[in-house]
């Protein structure tokens, strides 16, 4: 029985998708902060914006943590095989 082919982290389409999602979330977060700093929102709108901002922040933080883990795995000279098998979808 043949072994399943291993996919490297560099070739997964999810990489570019995750980067695009991070950039989109960061851009939306920056615009949200700008609107909130302007001070023209009602209390209800401010609370909704804050909740959305927290969700966007968490998305960005998760993406950064995944990127940091990937960099650590790729730069670890002790485990080059582990770096090749890194799955971006695994928490």
C-alpha cells in the first residue's frame, strides 16, 4: 500500500487565504478604531464596534500565533521533517 503524499506548508492554498484573511481583519480593525476615536458613535454603536474589534483582534492574534509557530518549526534545525509536515489548520 503506497504512503500518502505529504504536503508541505509552503504549498498549501490555505497559506495565502490565511494571509489575506489576516490583512482583511487588520484593515477592518484599523478602520473600526478610527471611527471609534472620532467619537461620533452612540453608546450602542460603540459597544457593537468594540465587540467586533475584539473578535477581529482575536482573529489577528490567532493568525500571528500560527505564523510564529510555523517560523519556529521551519527554523528548528533539530526537526526539519516536522517543519515539512506542519499543518496550518491544526491548533
